[in-house]
């Protein structure tokens, strides 16, 4: 719809004076539905023709600058003049009839009639079914006129038609606003969301769904709107066919009312990335057509965290198994000595208790190391504690500890160094040496030999130590070598 200045320009009435009371009227006119504007414009023209007046107009109360005319108002005029007159009709919710404004002005002394060149005026309020007064339809004559009952009836009939058009437009505008609100709400969600009908056809999707479809090259026009999602799931092939079919069955159960909701976690890996999602399906509540929301939420971070947790538990189990076995073996040895009454058993038990205490300390350190590893996976820097330590002494202690467990195996330390002191994290090295020897014993043949060697090496840039473990085991498969 357009304001009066645009209407005048269309009729070749010349330029409109620059009136501060009506700036940019043609650009701010609303509503902007061309079909409604054209209909109301025809009704205003029809009212002018039927009543044989030079001008009739529709005024909308929600936007006082919105005036649709049939005919021309004389210059100069302002929006305030028209609005002031029409507000009286809207406020009273009754027709306003003025036969001769110069002789009998409207009640309240409204001075707007002279401002728009009106001598005679008749206006009918546009009252909606819900009681709102939406505006008015009025006719204006530049000469005195006694408005007949037939004039008022005809204007009332045309007002009813105008009211129907305006109500339909308002309903359409409210529906558009509701749709905009719904789309904005959907787009604010991080999950990939689609709304489907009872047949499984996609009616709407959110921004996250569109981004995922574009990034993964899904062959659906308009991100799948209009596509039957059930058919797409049930027609899936390859590794994901089973998961897709299960999701489709869950959607059908929700659409049929057999289930209130459905949820399933599933893998959806790309060629370059591991991914997991959870699909959630919820049916719209209440009366009306059957609709359901299908949401796919990325749970990759959670699944990776769970996998890290499982790896952490596996690492803790592996690292604690050896010291626990040593503690158990020493406890059993001490018990047998006491039962047999072995001479000087007390001294042996004291030695065993010392070893048990050392193993308990080692287990505590292993737990701390696993916690450090977990923090590292979370992005934190490792908590290292470098200090002077003798590698020869550390290796001798590791060999002695394994000798309690490696029954039937021969463990030997080879080193030309009496001591080799450097600044290292002692606890980390103890763990590394213990794991190396444990794996060598575990995967070597019964009665085999395990040798750990230490050598000092260096060049012009500095020195370092090299530790190597050799055994006669099966070795590492070539496919698993770095």
C-alpha cells in the first residue's frame, strides 16, 4: 500500500509540498501487501463513485500515516488533518456524519475538515470481530451535502468488504510473524532440526541443518524441504543403512502415536573425522495435523571423552597390575615363612614389608601420572617434576622389582656406567622402565632372557643416555610399527 503522495504522483497531480508533518510518507507506508493495497484502493474508488464524491479514503488506525484514497485531496493537506478526523470515528466506534462543516462542525470542534478541504463528511468505523477498531472508511465532499440513509448503507456495505480484506491481511501478517518467530527459534538451536508431517515429508529446517547439508554434500534441494525423510532413511545404503533404518522405524512409531518420543545414538563418520550423533524425535502435542520434530545433536565431544575415560581406566589397570601382583606375592611369601617357622623369618618379613610399602608408593605415583595424562588430553600442560636422578640406580630398581614377578625368566642389566646422573622426571622414568620390562617378560617365551642396556652417548651439541630392552619374544607385527 502507498500513502497519498504516491497516489497523487500516479495520477499526475504534480509534486507534493515539502511538509514536515508528512516526511517520507510514500516510503513508510504499510502494510506492504500489494494485493490488499489494490483491493482497498478499488474499494475507496468505488465508494467515491457510488456516493458521487470527489474523494473517499481508507484510514488504518495501526499506522496513522497509512491512507488509501480514491480520488484526490486538495493541497495543502497533512496526515495529521486526516488522522485527526478519522480518530474521532475510531474513538466513538460510531458513524460520523457532517452535512455542512462551516455551519454545523463535528462535535468537539474538530478543525481538520477545513484542513483537507472537506465541507461534507461521512465516516464508518471498521470494527473487527474481536472488537478492535482497525480504522475507518470515509467519503468527503467539497460542497454541503445531506447524506441519505442509502448513502450511509452503501458506505457501510463497502466498509464491511474493506474490513474483511484488512482482517485477512492482519491474519496473514500475524501468521508471517509467527513463522518468522518459529524460524528464528529453530535457527538459535545448535542441533540439526527438521519438522516433518505425518508422511515424513520435511516441512522446515533450521540453520544448523542447512549448514550440515551443505558441508556434507547432501543431494537434497533446499536442504531437504519437500523431501520425504522416511524414504531417504529407509533407502540408505552402505555402513549406515542399519542405523538409518532404525531411526526411520523410531520416527514412524512416534508419528503413529505408538511412542511419545524416540532417541538413538549412532555413528556418522566422515572420511576425515569421527562423529557421533543422537537422534531425538518428538511429536507435536495438541490437536491439528500430525507433526514431529526430528533433531540430530552432535555428541562427538562426549563420546571421545568417554573413550578417553575408558583408555584411562585401561591404562590404570595395566599399570597397577604389576605392583599389585608383587604385593600379593610378597604377602604370600611372608605368610608361608611364618607358617613354616623359617628361622629369621622376621627379618625377611621386614624386607617384604619394605617392598610392599615401596610398591604402594609406586601405585600412588601411577595414579597421579594417569591423572596428569587425563589433564593432558583435556589440553592442560603435563605436570613434570625434573630433578637429579641416577639412571643406573633406577634401572637396577626396575629389574629387581620385575624379578619378583618374572619367575622362570632371566633379567639382566648391562651398563658400563657405575652411575649416570641427569635431570629427569624420576617418577615418569620409573613408569616407562617398568612397562618396558613388563611387556618384555609378558611377550617372551617361558624361561627366556630379558636384557636392558644403558649407554652414554653424545656429540658436539651435548650428551644423552640410550636405554634399550631386548627379549626373545614374538616381536611387534610389521603393520603396527611406526
